[in-house]
C-alpha cells in the first residue's frame, strides 16, 4: 500500500491501527466518530468551493492561495494531524505547489474553532523521509504490533478488534 496521510496520522496515533488499516483491515465504516468526521467534511464542502482535492493517493480537505487546510472534529491528537498535514505539504511541494498548513478543529459545544498553522522546512522533510520509511517497515511486518490500551482506545474503530 502506498503511504498516504491517513497512514501517517495513524502511525502517530497508534502503530497497531496504522498496521491494520495499511493491511486493509478496515473497521471504520462502523465508527460513529468516523461518520461524524465525514459529515463535517460534507458540511464544509457545501460552504466552500475549494474543497476536497485528490492528488495521487491523498485527499486534501481544502486548498487556498496560501494554505492547505485540514479539518478535524477534535484536537485530541494534534501531533498525528500535524504530521499528516506536513506530509500533504511535502506531496504538494513535489508537484511544484507551495503552501503553508492550516489545521481547523471544529469541536462540538465550542464557540470558537481551534486553528493551528504548520510550515514545511528542509529539516521536517528529512524527518518525514524517516517516518515514511518507518511506516513502510511497519506495514511489511507479518503481524500487527501488540495492542497497548490507552483511554483513546475506547473511541477507536478498532476497539472491538483489539480488546474483545
């Protein structure tokens, strides 16, 4: 499987989830959180004309003259989303498209959205190369990493697969 933004995100969020998804064990269609995320993207798409763009094997939520915009429903794992956006910026750069990253967290029951900005540097690009190599090595392993329970596991689409 070719590395994409979801795999980069999952690598930081949970290596087991990354392996399962990357090896085509997909349980996300049963997840309420995934359904909510997709609904948020559909609402944003109706509000704007610059939404969800596919380039190679990645899907970008929105692109403007200055920013690549990634929209998430929660800031519960900012680090994973940050690296996903940086990966997207690297892909765009390889196509001659230079943007900064903008991450919008649209959380329910919050008056204001949280917005974070990221920029791709040469140092980060080198780090991304290492991360991509690690993701590829993880996906090639014969078995998934052992499940390590954390509170975030309770909301994961793979919870039942890992623990029941």
